[in-house]
């Protein structure tokens, strides 16, 4: 049965969460593009908008001690093939490298390179600043409630 109202599609919680995440990720990438401590080649990629929110999945989910592709894809909620394409691109950019897994000679681990660690530290600074801007935008009390609510909702 069709509904008489159409406004709900642009204002439901899922849509708002998606738009907020898109805006947050765009701001993080913008901050990284202008961070003098991020390796220049990588900040240039961000400035030219060649790094997307999809690439942020690697930054968010790659363990410091390295991860197997299947682990990385699962953590990011992506298919293995899609994650492999992102890893290939990040490897070409010098953010990550692949090496033999010491626990299984048939497997490969993905690790941050030195430049990739610089990228990761830039990501950490940019996230902190974007969170601070969010706090200023909505007020610290609202921001605290939003964080608590999202933690409860996202971590069942």
C-alpha cells in the first residue's frame, strides 16, 4: 500500500546516519589533504579526491600488526574481491604492503608501510578534529548523547 507522505524517505534514521557518515568522512579526507604531516604524495591524492570513503575502510580496519585480506574484508563489511581491489590501489600508492604470513606460508598479510603509518596518524588527527567540529556544531551535551546512543546501537 502506497503512503500519502513522501518526506519520510529523506529524514529517516538510516538516511541521516548515512549522510552524517558521508559528511564526516569527506571532512576527514579534506583535513588530511591539508595536513603537512601526512606524506605529500598521499595528501595530494586526498586533495585531488582520488582517495574515497571506501579507502578509509583500510585505514579504519587494518590491524597495526597486519591483517589477512579475509579479516580486513570481514571487519569492513565488504566482499573479499572488493577489498582486494582497494588493497591493490593502496599498495600502488605506498600505503600498505603485502608479505608472507609467518603463521601460514600460503597466506599473505597486509601491513601499513612507513608512509601508511604517516597516513594513519594523519587520519587519527583528522578524526579528532572532525569530532571536535561535530561537538561545536551540535553542542557537547548533544554530542555526548549521540555518541552513547550510537555505541549502544552499533555494538549489540
